[in-house]
């Protein structure tokens, strides 16, 4: 079973189609295959290069509450009215906002936004600076384009399956595979405390929960070739966003003789 079979007009059994998507992520995601990340995981980047990456990555992570709230809306607009599915999207929003604000949550942790700002502070980027960058759109051109693509996924996707393919199936699944690598690299090579890199541990754990809803929906509802093609293209759009952002970061680091 392959992506090419889907694109040539064949409708795959949905479990097989999910495996095709998983292979796409494992074989193509920037956080798994871009040389910049390999150097980061190995501790070969100077801290100034890590700061450049963190600022640009913040351009994407800062949107996470909006992105996940849009999914709940698109779910209903796509004709999916199962309250158990809606609750799973609400749970994701709780995680992004901060489990500690909601009774009965799995873990009493702050929101992912707060955790990333804490990480930024630990490597010398004040929270106010990251928030200024977000407010003023002060990012590299490739990151600005990636942010536009991210919002396009949130607001203009025609079906919830496209949204979850580009986000849950793509990025949040990859976070399962890389969250521990980020955590180990920042602790081992850059001397950061577990508290200051909790974002990466929590992202890895929470996104194991988050990515499951994406594959669950695809396996349940992507039953036609038309939907499978749209889902596959959306997944590849999600992949391209992180490649574009990381290419921009790598070029900026090279320009400053940091990589």
C-alpha cells in the first residue's frame, strides 16, 4: 500500500490508509530528517542558533489554541456530531490552555504556551520578546509564510479530516517520536533543567493523546478516494510547513555563521 496508489485513484482500506500516513510522517517530517534537527539533537548547535530556532518555532506553537478550537468548529460543520468526538477536541483545548485550570484533568500542568515561554526564558529569550514577535509578526519570511499556511489549515480546510491530517496526524504524531529527543538534547547538551524543558516532555505525552484522534477520525471516515486524496495532500501540506520554517532557520544560522 502506498500514497501513489491513493493518488492514482485507488481507495485503500482505512486502516491501511492510516499506515500510509504514518509512513509519510516517519519518512518525511523535518523534525526527523532535517540536518538542522540532527545537529540540535547531537548538541552541535551553539545556543545562539537554538535561540533563532526557538523564536521561529514559537511562530507556529503560539497558534495552537486557535488551531485546536477551529477543529471543534470544523468537526460539526463536516457533519460529525458525535459528542464523544467533540469531547476529545475539548480535551485537546484543555491541554493547550493548561490542564491545571480544569478539574478532573490528567495532569496539573500549565498550558503549552506558558511552557514554551518558560523554555524561551531559560535560553535567554524573555517572554515579552516572544510575545512581541507574535504581536508584530516579527519572524523570518519563511516563518511568516508557514504561519499563513497554518491559519489556512485552521480556517479554510473544507473538512475536519484535512485539519487533523495536517496537524494531529502529522505534527502531533511526530512529537511522539521527537519529544524525548528534544528533552534529552536540551538537558544533556545545553544544561537546561527538567522544569525549563517541560514543554517538550509534555508535548510528547499530550500529543500521544492528541494524534490518536486524528488517526481515529481518518480510519472511521476517510472511506472514499476523494477524501483519502484530500487527507494525504493536507498531511503533506503540514509536512511542508515545518520544512519551510526549518530551512529558513538553517539559512539564517548559516548567514550568521552559526551552522
